[in-house]
């Protein structure tokens, strides 16, 4: 084969790129409300329906899903049936994690200092150090503090402003598959979660 030959065509098409997921998580990353309680809240609110067989911790969207999440822009057809392996809209509530989980994807960008808005350029290294230190010592505030190169303030890596492009959490509500910004939880839904779970919530998007 010479340099100019066309690439051989693979027998199997590559898997489609992950569109993205909407993640709801406590605003305080270290907060960890009871997972079963959260599932109960989501079920009572009609956000989720029954479990999807053979998929761990996955639920079909409930009757009130479209009232609790608003889709931005043109009308989006929500496929909610797991047929033929196509992407379909469903909700996953994984077990709570003992450690802070790093939620990130190809859309994750450098976080900003909440005090002076400076970007943390060496964030991949800082996150790697945090994860290493978590494995060795658990997630202790002193091990995880990062000093802002601009204003000198020190705060844990999970308290930097990751906007809606990443972050840390112990308990997540994941909505698959949602393109970043395509759908946002309504104020009423965030209020309901806060009222029933006892902690404020935020949301972000991750693309694998
Ligand atoms: Zn700063």
C-alpha cells in the first residue's frame, strides 16, 4: 500500500460519539444525600418511571420528565425506548460514591478561581494529584487545596468554578443522552430537589 492509497474500510462502523449527558449533583460537592431517597423523590415527581431491565441503576423517563426538564431551541423528539441500541433518553442514578467522583469529558475546560476568575491552566495535573491523593489518603481538604496563581487564595480543587463543563460529586443524577445546553432542569425541579433532599443542586454536562 502506498501513501496515497485510501484507508481500508473497516468492517464495523466505529461507535457513534457520545452526544452527552446532563448531570444533576449537589452544589456542595461533598454533600451526599441518601441515594434511595433521591430515587424515591424522582419517582414521586414523575421524573423517572420503571427500571430498565439489564441496565444498572437505569430508569425510563417518567410522565412528568418533559415538565421538569426544558428543552432549548427547536422541538426535540425524545426517544425513550431502548430499542436497537440507539441513543435514547433515560435516567441513571449510580450508587453514591465513597469518594468524590471526577465528572469530566471532552467538553471539560480549565476551571476559574471563584475569587478572581483566573483560569487554572495546569488543572489536568491538579486533578491527577487529587485523585492520587484520594486513593492514598482519602479526600481530605488539606491534601486537595490548590493555591490560585493570581490571588493566592487556597481552595480545594472541587470548589473551583468548573462552570457546567465538569466537576466533582458523590451522588449524581445522570440524564442520557443530552447535548450540552440542549436541555436544562427547570427552577421548579431544582427547588423540589433542594426541598426534598435538604441540599441545593447544580447541573453540568459531560461528553465522553
Ligand atoms: Zn484567584
